[in-house]
């Protein structure tokens, strides 16, 4: 996508081949680009959420392995790097997927061949992510087109989204935002309700920023407004991302997604999940019991970050001294609440049979 008219991705290799990222902790106030080199740099960037969003976490980990292979390409270094990067965040399955993929490609090679092969595969993983998201956009476009056709001429399709499943959460396009960008390109009027997404405000800070930059009409809402808007017929469609989707279609995503799905079900609003295939965890059937839910620092609840009148980025405390925050970062929406999964291969029902039919080759790989 573009920032100030210039094409940008969330992670890339510069002309010298070095890995660079947008440090997302400072958005929307500052665009800071930082290089990553050692595996410790990559682990910090993922753990401390300089990069975040399931697909981008995966791509970053792949580049982390590649950079390490330049320093030490031994079997031991390969295994240690897998462990170090895997320990950074527990919920998004793309992390394990990308690390396993790097291991699968590199392990059989002699150490001397590993660095070049690792960069090749990491570049491919990044490119594949872009292509997957582009296709999710095309498939989601058909859905938005259908909804638009049932509305009065020119009335926008109102889409609610939670967290940031936009291009900063992926290498490019985003998952939940890709259908929206494709609809804009196709001349379909859209308007997006952006959940602020407490506690880290990925909606307010990232989704609002990217939609604003792309000229997509949007309104920022507090996390609790969605149910009210749905009751009053103001939401035509919900599209969210996913950090891990089970073989039966349970969807683990940013905390609060489940409440949106309940409200959507109660109000007959279609609830879709934009799902790239590397985000499917075929080893898990019962999402509620088997997916590890990241518990983050309670200070993310008791404090908020913003920009003051002098333009300084600052953090302020909003609750009393002595009150502690409890901060589960993700929740699981049971498949029964999901209208459909927008994937790179088409739209799929959220159940084991439909998923196995669409992705049988991957399930059995
Ligand atoms: O904690 P985050 O910001 O990494 O959480 C991100 C989300 O929950 C996204 O919705 C999900 O990763 C899908 S991104 C295409």
C-alpha cells in the first residue's frame, strides 16, 4: 500500500539486502523505520510488538532465521533460533508455521548453502503472503458486491472491523482490509466502523491510520459501540482477521472479537473472517481448550499511550494506584458464530468438512 503516495510494505529488504520494518509502536504519530539484524533483534521486535499481526509475525520470523544463518548456519543455531523466535508470542500460529517451513527447507542442506536458501524462502514467504491477501481481497469483493447490490443506489456498505487486520498486520494488503481496498478500487461505496481495540488500540492507531492514508471513509468507535450499531441496522457486514483458526473453524483473534460475533449473530449481521491458509492450525480441533491465549502485562490496561499537545508521545495512567489490570490478549469465537471464512481459495463455511474439502492438500501435508 502507500504512505504519502510512496509504495510501502511492513517488512522488506533494502538495496543492500538488509531487513527493515516499520516500528509500529509509534504509529500513527511517527513513521519510524528500523533495521533488524541479530536473532535477538527479531525476537524483541516480535515480542514487544514493533511488528504484530499473525502474517507479519510469520514473515518476520522467517527473516530472523535467514539473518541468523548468515552468522551461524549450524544445526544447533537452526534449532536454537527456532526456540528463541517461537517463544516470543504464543497465539498466532503463523509464527510456528513460518519457523517450521524454514526448518523444513534448511535442515537437509549443508550449512554452507543455508543462508542463501533461507533468504530465498523468507522472500518467498513474504511474496506468498502478499498474493494470498490479494486473493482474499478478490474473494471478499464478491461478497461486498452482493451486499452493495441489495442496498439503495450509492449507499455505502457499512463494514465493522476489530483490531488491525490491515496491511501493517501482513506484508501487504491486509486480510480483513483487502476486500475493502478491492471494493474501493471497483468503485463500490464502503464505510468502515473501526473498533478502537483496547488495550493497545490497534484499531485507533493502525486501522484508522491506514484507512485514512488510503482515503477509505471510516469512523472510529469504542469497542462497546458495535452491538448498538448492529441493533440499529447500521452494520451490513463484519470482517475480522484471525491469529489461529482450527480445523473445525473456531477463530482465535484479538480480545473482543467473540463479543462482536455474538452481537452479529443476535442481529443477523453476517460475520466473516479473512483467513489466509497459513493461519489454519490443523492440529487443533477444540479452539476453546487447546489454543494458548497470550496474557500480556496489566499495565497495558491501566495506562494508555497517546500524543500530547506538544507532539510528544507519552503514556498516562488512567486507573488508581493499586488497581491491577488483567489482560488476556485474544479470545476464541466458536465456528457456529462464523458466517464464513474468506480465504485465498474462495469463501468457505466454518466447519470441518468444508475446510477439509477446500484445503485437503494442506491438511494432509
Ligand atoms: O496482538 P496483535 O496486534 O498481534 O493482534 C493482531 C490481531 O489480532 C489480528 O486481527 C490478527 O493477527 C489477524 S492480522 C491479519
